[in-house]
C-alpha cells in the first residue's frame, strides 16, 4: 500500500529535434544536477538516433533515458519503426506511447496505444501513456469523459504503478504557450486518480500522473503544486539544459514526495 505517494518524475521529450551538436545539453544538465538532492526522477527522451549517445554523455549521472514511441511487435516488416526491445537494448528505461502528435498525425487509436504499452512492459520498460482533450472537446465540456475513455482504452492488462505512468496533456496546450489553470489541472488529475483506482484497485494510488503542455521554468512550481500532479512531461523547454535544471529543481518538487525535460 502506498503511504507517502509516488515519487515525482520530470520527463523531457525532445520530439524530432536534435543532432550530435545537441549532446552538450544533456552533458551540461547531468553536471548541473550532480550535487543536487533531487526528490524527483529525471528522464530524457531524445530521438532514437541519439539514445546511445545521450546515455553515454550522461554516464554516471542519475538521469535516465527513454524512447519516444515503439511498435507493438518485437520485430518484423515495419520499415521505419522501432520496437520496445530495441529501445531496451539501446539503454532505455521508459517509452512514451500515445502522445497526441502520434494520435493525430499517425491515426493511433486507444487500442494501438494499449498494444504499444503492453509491448513496452514486455520489454521491461515503463510505459508513459499520454491522454488529453482537444480545445473543441474542452469547450464542449467533454474533458473528463474524453480522458476517462482514453485512459480505459489505452491502459493494458498487467499495468501497475511500477510499470506505468500516465501523462495528461491537453492537446490545445502543447507547444502553444497556453496552459490550463492550476484548478483545471487539479480537477483532471484528481479525476484520473479516481479512474485509476477503479481500474487498478489499490495500486492506482501509486501510479504517477504527469502534467504536460507548455511546461516551462516560469510555471513549473505552480503546476507541480496542483493536487495529484506527480511531475511533468516537458517538450520544447527540455531542449535547453538550463530549463531542464529549473524544472527538475522546482521548489515544490524538491519539497514534495507526495504526489518529451
């Protein structure tokens, strides 16, 4: 039974950004965090081409490396795809699945996301399952229903607090500079927590629920203070070590254990 709450996680999603010239950023971040007593885990999810290089430049640090997506099959005729086993072999500990950009641009359904999460679990990876509503859905008062449906449809059999993280990312806030109010974030996260209890029983209390969507140093502390927010999934701000440091050391993350950098 979870007594103190899940340990926060700050995960950086580089998306389709980065070449070897960017390796100075994770190296710098590792150095900046070396002597900090963090109360959160830090994860960097670079493009697949940089996974081994990023892991190498951060060797000896507490920062972990993850993948941005995976196929649900372990191998086969899937040109351009990458399997969870390949990510594990490259040194990843986690994989993002169901990001809104994958759902919108690649037509991924909840069923597909569930299969990818299950594949991640099978390879020994933590699956970071993304869910969230569009602006039209929010304006229509459908946010909680949409989030509940995505969660139920994307959560695979065998999901536990140890192998699964949920990331709530309102689609309309990703990369736009717009963010929900702290009260709105708390409402959705509390709703997700209740749903996790229904789906996973007692273990649902230990699943980390991240907030994502225009997270940056200027709003990280406030957002991380919302009820049932256990960290952040950060996009654009994760490309700079200085921003990654500021978000990872946000005051409330350092003080609170309850609860694509």
